[in-house]
């Protein structure tokens, strides 16, 4: 009996030696995965926060552009063409539709892209510069 137990024990020892690399790899993977979850969540939060601030700045700029351009057009007495008026109205509608809170059912990236296209079109029609002021210097 003792001889049989000794053989079983030696087989277990040999299995442990052979499988030790796999066990170390699995343990290292688990540790790395847990560390990645912690650090990745923090990094993802910061990235999302910064991109959200940039997007908020851009949408806020567009809202201000609409207010100022509408006010200037009214005060100056300049009557823009129907093309410009329609473009401004559609642009205002798009900016006003942009969600003010998190909404899972909204595709804010495609909405932002559409707003950018409309803004550039208006700037082209009005023959003004379409670059956002200080957008490349924003840091959060």
C-alpha cells in the first residue's frame, strides 16, 4: 500500500512541476487583469471627462454663435438670403436638440458631426472664418 501512495505522490509532484508554468501564467494573468480593471477605469474616466469638456465647449460655442449672429442680423437690418436663413434655422434646431444630459439612445458623435457640417456651411455662406477660437489650447 505504501508503495502505491508513494507512486501517486510522485506523480502529483511531477504534475505540479510540469504545470507550474501554467499555474504561474494563470495567476499572473489574474493579477494583471485586476490591475488593468482598476487603472483602466480611472484612465477611461479621465479620457471621457476631457472629451466631454471639449464637446461641451464646442456646443456652447455654437449656441453663442447662434445668439450673436441672430442679434447682429436683427440690429444691422441686413436681410440675409433665404438660403442663409434656412441654414441658420436648421443649425439652431440641431444645436437645441443636442442632449443636455446623458442619454443612451442618442448618438452624440453623429449629432456633433452634423452640427459641424451645418456650422461650416453657414460660415461659408456668410463668408466668415469657421475655426473655433482656442479649441486647440483647451486643457482640462
